[in-house]
C-alpha cells in the first residue's frame, strides 16, 4: 500500500512524496509510518497518541472518518493520503495558527497588516495557503505575480511550454530574454525575485486525468488559467472530486468571464456548461486573437477571488458569472444555479472519476492532422513554386491577416466565404489550400472534397511554417 504525504510533511521523510509499506489497517499503517520516520510522529499524533484533529486520512478517495476510522482495513492496492483539514469559510483556517511572520515579512506586508480585513491573522492565512495555478500564460501570469506579491506561501504552477515571442504581448511573467526558455523555470525565477518568502512548486507536465488528482491533493485552491476546453472540464471534475474551489476565468478577444466553482457551496463548471461545444466552434486565442490587457484584467479578478477565499472574507463569485466586455468596459453578472442533475456535482453523479477529456470534447490532438485530409509540406510547396508548376494556391485567412503575410499569387477566399465563392475554383485544377497554421485550411480542404474537388491538398503548418522553414522574410504571427 502507498501513503501519500502532503508537501509540509515531506521534510520528515527525506523529501519522499509517498511511502510504500504493508499493514492491515489504517492505524497500523500510520504506526508503521511514524516508526520509520520518527520526526513525523509529533505532527500526526498528540501526546496521548491520538491522531491530531487537523490531520485527515483518506483511503483512496474516502475520508476514513466515514469508514471505520483507524480500524479501516487496507489492501495492497489502496492509497492512503494524509490531508491537513480544510475547515470553515477559509480554506486554510487551521493551518494559519502554525505559521509566523519574520520582521522582513512584517515590513513587506505592512499595507496589508494595517487593514483590519487582513491584519496579522489574514497575512498568516495567506502564508499558510497553497494555491495551484494551471497554466502560466496570459491569466496565470498576473495571477501568480499578485499572489506572490501578496504573500501566498505556496504557489504551484503547472505548464510544459517554452516562452515564445508571441507570448510577450500579455504574459507578463516573462521578458524578452526568456524567449526559448522553459516557462516554469522563467516563472519560478521571476516569482522568487518578486517574493523570496514564497515556496514555488513547479509541475513541468501537461495536466492529465492520470496526474490531476495527485497534483491537486496538496493545494487548497485551484485557479484555472488554461485556454482549452478539455483541460477546463478536467480541472472542474478534479476540483469537484477533491472538494477544492476552482477559481475560473476565460478570455477571448475583448471579452472575458470569471466565476468561482465550488461544488460544496455552489455550482460547478458542468452545472453551467454540461456539454462541451463541438470542436472547432470556439476558436482558441491562437486562432482568434486576444487583446493583451484582457487576461491581465481577468487574471487579477482570479487573484482577488483567490485571496478572498483564503481570508474567508467578502462575497466570493460563487454562483455568479462575471462577464467583462473590455471594448464597452461593461461588467455584467449572471446568476448561476447548481444543476440538481449535474453529472459530476449532483446527488447522483455519473462521473465519479476522471475520464478521457480529449475524447469527451471530440478533440483531435493538435500534433496529428485530421484523418483523411491530404497534405503537402512547405518543402514540397517550395519545389512546386520553384518549377512554376501548374497549380492554384488558395489562402483562406481573413483580410487583416493577409496584410501581415501572404503569397502574392494566391487566390484569397476567407474560410467563411468559401461556400458562396467556391465557383471561383475549378475541380480540374491542382489546388493547395493554406491558412496561418493549417487548421482552417484543413476544414477548407474537407469542404472542397465534399464539393467534388479531387486534387486538393492542405499546406501542413500553414504560412507560419513557410516563414519558419523556407522564407524568413515572411512575417510569422
Ligand atoms: Zn455541477
């Protein structure tokens, strides 16, 4: 059997996050654990040998208090988790008693300490709190920076990306010198510089159904800053299953939305959106664009909600969906209700463990092309152009994108106009279709094939790959 340990206790196990041992019951397992790691004993048990009240033990996903307590039998395949309890209005109320502030911290947080709404007690809660930010992009950047500045003691970051120059328009965690560097190492360095009192914990991996519950376990609050639908459902379900609040925001062009989904106290994301949109209906920011300051606005809303949850004060966005229109600078609010038939947070949940979210959302992984769509590489296109082969190049991007980069000879028909302008093309011609990165042009190829075009191919990677691999004088965006 495996015993999972929370981060604060790992200092007593030589850094081990989990320990394997054999024991017939929960009580026997804990005794064997403290026999092996003597330093753990006083953290788990009081002087009379009783399990401390703020230590909860879970067998798999069940709190042993609702099973047979320390007499609960355990099998070889079970996992026991030691979870410091989360109680009351504040996510970290109990743990705050155990922390102290140094003189340096008291000076640093003086503007908080003189506010009665925060004060010394609130600042200690912030220090004891553990917040997990999913993604260090446009939303995660301001979120993590403000949480670090405010003195949130432990900030977890999940990302696997590398800083790209197109990130710098909004991802203020990174500077020009970080381009090409791992986002997490750049982010951790920036946050430690912002506030060396913060413990930055990095998870350099894609959040998945296999790792989400284990990563979430050590945190009090999860803030979702991802920009894709499958991860949004994954974060929601993992939060519902682990009982954690999910501080949510999403952005597109000039509009954003934010809420706090916390199934214990209100609706979850699935109560709002039971079903994902069909793939391709909601464009990502990479396709549709986003005003750079918008994630700043929404990320700060997330940071504010997170800090309110930690302090246990104010009126959180639970059961409310905040809509922000930055062009009109209008803020609206919708009431959200808990769906009594919600498949994950309702009384009769059908989703009781994490599922395959890519399949649930009907997503084709980005790295593989859509099945059955014939492709041409940028190198092959270069060969065709060099020998002035007889073919028609079709650009299905929007006019404002063509101002950035284009092939002079291409026929320019935006994807949305293709059905009405398809008669400008001939089924007799050899056709190559391109867009920015290959997604929209794949749809165009599918459409043309359905319309009877046989000799039509998609330019893999789009004009951006052409700029990258073939012609550096073409702008990449
Ligand atoms: Zn729900």
